[in-house]
C-alpha cells in the first residue's frame, strides 16, 4: 500500500479494516475507507451489505430520482485525439501512415455499423436482475487491469444518485466499453493519473459500470451515451438531478481536470444554494421543534400548576370538612351532655332538711374556685353525688371527686355497684374537691 498522504491513524484504520474483513488487497481497504470518510464502523457495515448482496444501508431509496438530460443545460466536450503517435518520416512512412489511418477509420466505422445492426435484433431494454452484482463485477475486473483509479462507488446507479442528492455532491458517472480502442489508453493514462484521482475523490462520488452488463447498458441509454468512453456529471439543480456535463471519447488527464473544474465551477452555486436551503429548512425545523418543546414544557408546567392548585383546593376542602365535622361532633357532644344533664337532674335526690338525722353536709370545691354546699342523706350513693355535680351548670363535663385528707378518689361512676356515702367513709361534714379531667 502506498502510504503517501495517509496519517498514522488512517494507516492503522486501513490495517484494522483489512483484519476484520479479510480482504487481501489493502488498497481496496483504503479506497473503501476513503469512500466512507474514514468511518471504520460505517465502512464495515457497508462492506457486509455488499458482500451479502443487499442494498446499501446508507441509500435506503431503491428507485433512482429522475435525471434531466437537456443538452442546452450542460457542458458537452468532444473527444480529443488519442495519445500522440509520431508521424513517420519519409514517403514510405507517410504512405503507410495514411493507409493505416484509413484502415482504422474504415474498421471503426464498419464496427459501429455492425454493432448498430446487431443491436436491432437484441432487446434494447435488457432486464436488470442484479444491478449491484453488475457493478461489483465490473469493479473487480477493472481493478485487475487498472489498479490505480478514483474510488468507485460500490452500489447501484440508483443508490449513487440518491446518495449524491442526499449529500449534495457531484456524481461522476463513467460508462466503460472494452470494445473501444481508446478505452485502454483512457483508463491507463487518464483515470490513473494521481491528480485526477485526488480531484475526483475530493469533490465528487464516482460510479462506473461496463456497458456490456445490463446495469451499464441501462445507464448508457438513460444518459444517452453515443461515444465511449463517456463521462457525465450529475448534480442537484432546482430540486432536480441534472446532467451538468458530458465528456465523450478520449481526453488527457490535464484536459479531464480542466473539464471537471469547468463544470464544477459553473454549477457549484446550485449545490451551495441547495445546501443553504437545506440549512434554512433544518434551522426552521429545529426552531419549530424547540418551540414545540417549549410549548409542551409550558403546557406541562401549567398543567402541573393547575394540578397543584386543585390538590391545594381539595386539601383545603378536606381540612374545612374535617373542622366542620369536628365542630359538629363537638356540638353533638355538648347537646348530648345537656340532654343527659336534664335526664339526670330528675334523678338527683332532694336535699334533706337542716338538722335532719342521718344528714351529711358536703362542701364541693369546683375547679373554677366556686364552693357548693349540699346536704345528703347518709343512705344516698356516690352516684347521687356525681349526678348532682354533673348537673350543676358551673361543673366540668368530665371530672373526678377526691377527698382532702387522706386524699383518695371516690369511685362515683362504678356501674352496677351501689356505694352509699357511709360506705364511702363520709361523715357529718366533708369537703370534697372536683378535678376537671379535660383540663
């Protein structure tokens, strides 16, 4: 492999690509990597697709875009004379040169007539069954004869057109014909020229096929090829793929570069405009996408704000309902207590007369500081004492009654147990304390 122009990193990628693909020719590895801008992963995937007979993964469209072939819109370059042959000196040499020239002219004319006559009996629309195979077979055969050349596009004509359209590049189409005497000189001298190789690889895609194959034959008719070898330059102009330049017959490397530069320089403005339009569309699409994303974010923020407000309202409503329920429960409790006081008031025994036998005088000290004095019969129960205190308007709703000394709690609310005042140890005159249990 010629390492001229390759960096250490590129050389390493070539060796890696050869190692993972198993290709014998390292120059082929280099050309494939150049074709794919030194992207090792993309080049390897493309190589697998081609080896398995599948279309390129990077040219998803199988149909070729329509190509406008209008000679008024393209540069047309005629053939040059082939490589200069020294004119022999002397009369005998001149006679031989003229005879040889006439013979070659007659032979070429006759060959063209015979070819045209035979083509009448052939199906001019050959059925293309394996366009990718036709291209790959041509590339393989060409490499065996002419190893130096621009990097071939390893795909069908349709894929090449779609790639050129998508990548906004010039597409150089070469239709090869072995039957033409100038083809060998053109391939050996012109296409193998390093300056031609460098220019084509840097500025455009290069697709080629043999006119003898169905794919090459079909393309030759689509570009209206009449003289071989033939080169056409195709690129995007006003949203259409247009043949911008046509070069028929032999030309030198210097002349080919001049012709390519002429076509490229005159038509680069169309690709630049297409790139600018695409950039503006991408920017517009990106801006629209950003606006949509901002709108969605704003919408989600508004929805989240509404959701929080709704939750806050629901939480406030639940809190209000809880307060109201608590107030209603408290109101119901107070009403129940008032009703119970009314019921128990009728059960409080009447106060005995002062000085009546068996009377116990009790002084009650309420939590508010109020003193109540009441006489009870000794046979009255602690329950009667509890009911008396409970029914008094200044007494707490929940309380306990204790003695002063020794301090003890009187079990006034023990159910199903009758404890009289005497049984509770109360005599004559007592002082009892009422403690608020809710305080």
